[in-house]
C-alpha cells in the first residue's frame, strides 16, 4: 500500500506529539488531501517562496516545515498575499503542507536538544520541563572549560552561516563551562533559574531591552553571558535529525532536507567606520 499524507501526519504525531505544543501554537497538517500518496518529502524551517519553489521543482508530495505558516489570525488566502500565494501554489502542485513546531522543540532530539548535542553539552536537561518528560531549551556542561570568545567561535562553526553571524554580550576571556541553549527566540527564559545558573545562554532574536536588562542584572547579582544567533540557523540543524527519524518510520518515502537559507537578512554593514 502506498504511503499517504495521513500516514506521514501519523508518523509526525508519533515523533512530535501535538499535545506537547504550546497552547498558542498551530501544528499538524495545514493543507493537502490526507488520502493522497507520498513518495518524496522536503523538510525546511520556513514555508516561503523559495522553499515552495524547491518543493515543487523537486516534485515533493509534502513540505514539512518547522515554523507554522498560519500561526496568527488570517482573514484571506488571496494569491496576492504571501501566505495565500504559498497555499495556492502548494495546492495547485498537489504538495501538502505539515508543521512540527513547539511540539518538535520539547522532545529530547528536538531543536534545542540537537543544538546542545552539536555543542558537546553533557548531561543536558530542559530549561523548563513540561508534563510529558521533555521541555523547552537545554542546559548542560562542556567537557572542558573554555573562554567565552572560544565558545562563541564554536557556536559559529556549528551553525550555518548567516549575515548576522554570532553576537556576544560578555568578556571575551570570561570562563565558560555550564551552557544553556534555546533554539529559536528564547528571551522569555532569560530569568529561568537554569539559565541564570549557566555561564552562557545561547538563543536567537534577543531584543535590546531584555538583553540589556539581563546584562545589567548579571553585573549586580550574577548571570550568564549572552550569545545571540540567527533564529533560522539555530533550528536548521534539527531538520536532518527529523528526516532521519522519518526515514526510519517510513522507509518507502524519500526525505530531503532543504539547504536554502531562509534567514530574512542578506548582508550586514558595520557602522561607525571611517569613509575617508
């Protein structure tokens, strides 16, 4: 019997149960006929025009993304709007769309778990545990202490390159051993006890005020240095792990990982330079 969209959705549910998703999240099958057959699946972080192009050109029957396309309220899927254009093109190409988001963050080999493993963290445990034995983020120890500068270089070597690179708040020579990580936007956990007890916190999308407040509070009462990375890059590492798990569950289906960079920034220009 051919594998169907429903079979793929069931395999995803077994790997990343929807019950583990945050209440505000939107995961699972977004579009497509559950009865349609699936021979090839493309995995990507984002459902954007480039990854939709790739899915269609590679003749994928399903596009599996980490980020939900229809997360916030949508009142139109007209084709002259970004989200409507994406949905319309996928439907016309008979390519289904499925999302695994925060439900794929909280499992052991989810986005933060993969990042922790790639950084060599030992004994990694969730920053904030959930009722299902997993949780958001991870905190663990490096095999050997290092400096913040060298650790930041390690982070940069592990992640795919982006225009924003890796930004660091803290002294280059600060000792680092205990590391907290959170793939994606993690400023909501800056005050979590596990993060405050770490030497450094690696996450993405750190905004000015939360980062500044955390930095100033650390000067008064202690706290981690901060390493801010690309949101896309911090979660892209998970795709190959997800593909491997799906290959094991559905050996008759081909799973391809998109290597397209969907980080929204194309280049950076350093300010304060001398133009003369």
